């Protein structure tokens, strides 16, 4: 299993690392994985599940 750094998560989202950190602080970000005493990351399956949970139908489209 691959563990993404917060920088890699931000890169995939097209935002800054600080934006990802703020979302996590608000409890709205992906689940974190403790890599070592001083490092955290996001397990790729957790990242993908979090992205899927954020999906919404486009305005004006019919929900399936």
C-alpha cells in the first residue's frame, strides 16, 4: 500500500499543502496515517475513499 505525503495529496488536488492541512484541521480532510514519530501521510486507499465521498452531481443534472 502506498502512503501519500500531504504534498502529494495537494498536488493531486491542485491546491497547496496548507489547504490540505486546513481541511484536516477542520475534520474535513482524508484520514491520516502516522508514518513515523514526526511524519504523517495519507494511505492511498483512504485518499481515494475520501475523494469518492466528496463527489456531488453537477448543478442542474439529474441524480442517478
